[in-house]
């Protein structure tokens, strides 16, 4: 009676399974397979968005265990092993019946289950030792196939057009942050935005993104990013505040993501309320520096580059330029990274930061976001999404990086 809206190619899923197996064999050779639980991981590994238990053995066919939604999963996923279950205690028998029995040690997506459900899983699978598996999933998801890059390129093209052309045509100084947020949503939905973005870090949420006019860009933030914001309300610190008006002589920072067919790109567009000549010297200098940092980093987004070394160079560069106080936000909003992986979630692997010493790999996608906070004025800077290639970063979100000036 029904057909799926889209079905991932089975070859795409098999490549993902093999990537996870290869990474697991390298990082956790004792594990007999990988078990995932979150909706994002299940979608990545099965092609259907459902919260269940995905079991990927090192050998044999994977099994997706679902309490609800099995009929939809069978429509959407090309894999054969979709099995209904009622309790975690059923998993060993069902896995054995499916020809993929559970081994003594399993790598588990620990961020995919809350504490209570993890305790229940361990109780009912008492004979199984659970090893860390989150990094395996993060690394596998970081390297995009051509199928995934096709989606992200289309997403990025629309994202660029929205923030560079369509949104600026519908906003003007005198509008509130909330009105500007609604203008963004209106344009985004017209261009196919799915309306939901996902984050992988525990407890993190995102809704449209940050719309920060003037000193909102330096407003105290709990979000792990450089751009401050007032937001809608303390209960929803995203989008923009209805009583903050974007005034002439202020920057408007639109740090808003775009999602299309499951995949996200990230981009920040600064819009200046006035002619270019009216931007204060410190803001103009900070903007130029951020664009230069992005260009330097993008040129070096090649396989083998070490994220921690890229980060250290830019921090030292900011110090030499006398810009370290506002670089990546004014305290206490300042953050210790310059970019992050992106794809099915906004906050992916790898991160351009201290401690990330594993070299970059071809076809990883990274959002670079150098920003600069100006005390008493707001925030300027740039953010765009790039693909790691042998010739340097390929930008997915356009080729114009400076502010848009609106009189």
C-alpha cells in the first residue's frame, strides 16, 4: 500500500558497516561487534530514523531491533534484519535466531542511552561486557561518501543563497531579533529546510541557531559556541529576543544551520546596519582577521593535517596581532576550538582544537568558524562548511565571506 520516500542504497549501508568494523578492529579488537541506540546512529546504520537497538556483528548480517515502527523500517531500510522486541532480555535469543548471536564483549554507543536504560541493558545482558563505541561511530560518520556529499553540496548551495541573498532582502535595521528569526525561517522553509537539526553531545539542543544583533553577540551563553545571544527566553536560548532591536551601526550575526534530507551545513553571515565605511576600525579589523584565518585553515584542510596544530597556529597568530582577547569570543563566552565536524549532526568529529592530534582524512566535512567579539558592539566573523580534499578545503556554503551591508 505504501512506498518509502527514499531508500538508502544497500551498497551505501554496507560501506558504512565495513567502516565501523574496520575502526572497531583497530581500536577495540576484543569487541565482537557494535551496538547503537540513538536515532542518528540507527539512521546512519539502517536508513530509518527510529530509536531501537542496532546490532552490527563483526561477521554476519546486522540486526535492527525495534519496539515500535518495524513496519516503517521495513519500508525504508534495504537491510533484511528488522526484528521486533519487547524487552532487552529478548535480545540474545532474537540475535541468535537471526544468525548473529551476541558475543562476550560488545562496543556500545554509550551516549545513545540514558543511565536508567543502560542499567537495564546491563542487567538483562549480564554475560556481556560493554566497551566504549562512540568514537568508532563518530569517526565513521565523519568521512562522507559521494552519496552523502551530494546531499551536503545541495544543502550548502541553498544555505548560501538564503543567508547571502534572500534573508538580507527581507530584513532591515529597526526589526527585532525575533522578527529577523522569523524571516530566516520563512526563507529557509521555502528553500527546503527540514525544520530540525540534531546534536550529538549529551544535553545539547539547537533550534534554528543564533540571531544576535549588536551586543547580543556578547551576551552570556551556555551554548558551546563563540556567538552569544539573548534568545527567545531563558527556557529557549535560541533564535532571537523580541525586545532587542537591530539598530543602525550594529552588526547582526546570523549563525543559523540548514538541513536537507538529514544532512546539515553550518554558516554564519554578518550583516552590518549601515555602509561599509561606518563599521568601526576594531570590528573591521576583526572581520578581516577572521576571514584570513578561515582562508588559511581552508587551504590546509588536506588529508594528514593535524587539527591541534592548525588550532595552535591560529591562536598564536591572534596573539601576535593583539586580537587574542576577542578571538573566539570575549570572556566568559570564549571557546577553545575553531571548527567542528558536521553532517547528520551539527557537532561532529573532528574538532579543530587542542588535543585533536589524529590527522584529517579525505572527505571529512568541517565547519570553520573564526569569530571576533568587540566589547560594547557585538560579534563579527565568519563560518562556512568545507570538505577535506587533497587540494585543500572545498567550501560547500558559497564563495562570498564578507559582511552584507544594509543602509
